């Protein structure tokens, strides 16, 4: 048994913290060892938390789960599913996204974000619950150009950086470059190389999925012609994930197109620890199912209509 007389109050507090949190000793045992009352042990532990000597973090988000969310989580082997009412409103999904992010974020995390209207709308609702240190926010996919309706490529990543108190890392490249030789040349540039290194090491990715067709951003931007789209669809393509054109199993449909992509690779996306898909629009159900089958998603935020389609097994 240790003699309390040799410890001043602050030293005793530190000793008790160490024994209680690091050695998992109970308060009664600590009281016996230090010849003090159990109530005094409890008092010092409370003081330690108030003074910031101890920081308690719950890593599992405190988000309740309803029955449809449980069904989808278990069916697709996901960490978490959030069904956000009968809406396709990105801002409503942003509340759920913000709550989830603030429950899982740690100092030093690298967050990668894609682009699109849904991600733009949801990013407007982001705000930090507490200060974070050394967070990095990086654009996951090259942007698009020559398009009438914006895809918010830089705006989304900028919103994330502002929300969590850091600076954005932009990827100043087209989503799909003209040829593979151009891509290799671009990636040799020092600043772009540094951004790509961040992209390939993200531990939290936030993205959406898209339906392949004439209204796709990749078509409207001129990267893929409508004739090429028709050939891709005839070959089994059903959608895009971070600008990668995929089939119903989430596999790349055209390697020559893939070689020109400037986005995070699908293999690196799959390896990411936290892969959050925010999906609005029932027309994206088939693409979403492909991404789920391939393991590109482990956290899902969707509206009730898409949830019903996933549960029933219908794509559209």
C-alpha cells in the first residue's frame, strides 16, 4: 500500500488517473492502495475530467438505428446506415452526415471529398462540434469544365475545409484527360503529385454515385460522347463512382477510359477505412447497388425511397 503522505494533491490525482484508466483498477481498490476514501477517489477523477487531464472519446457514433437501416446494414455488411426521411434533399442529408463525421473524426485524419450537387448541398450543413488538429481535406476527383451546370468540384472541398478549420487541397485537373501520356505528365508536376499522395492516403472518403446516360456530368462536360456512352451501356456500364465508369458489379468497364481518369483509384477507395456514400435520387439505385456489391461503401446516407428500392431488390 502506497503512503499518501509522500504525494501532494496534484501528484495523487495523476496517480489515480493512471491506475483507473490505464490499469483498469476500481475506485475501491485505488482507495485501499492509497489509504484514502472511495469518495475522495471519485472526487479527484471528476476534477481530472473537468480540468482536461482526461479526455473521454466515444468512437462508436451514438446514432439510433431503425429496422430498415438494420436490414440494409446487415445485408450489405455496412458499418452504419442513415435513412433521412422521404426526401432527396442534400441539405437534410447534410445534418446526418455532419453528426456522423463529428462522431468519428480524430486529429490528423485525411478527408477526401468528391463533387456533385448532393455533396454541395450536404456540405452547407457541416460544422465542427469541437476544434480538430492537423485535419486535411482533399478533392478526390478531378473537376470538370465546359459545363453549364456546376458540379461544385472546388466549392465542396472548400466548404469541408472551412467547417473543420483547415485548408483545402484542390486537384486542378480535368476529371478525364485527353490521353494517358498527358496524365503521366501531369502527375509528375510537384504540386499535383503531393495532392495525389494525399488522395491515395485518405482514411475518410465522402462521395456519391451517378447514373450513366446522356445527362451524366461526364457527358455534359464533353469527356465522353453520347456515342461512347451508348457503347459503354451496351457493354454493361450502369453508372459512375468518383468518375469511374462501372458495371453492375462495380468493376471498370473500359480500361482505356480508366487510364485517363484523374480520380482516386477504385482500389484505394476500397481500402479506405471509412467510405461514406451520400446518395439522393432514386434513378441512382442501380449504381448504388453496384458500389455496395463491390465494397466501395461502408457508411450509407440515403432517402427513404432509395432505401425501399434497396430492400425490395428493385433498381429503379
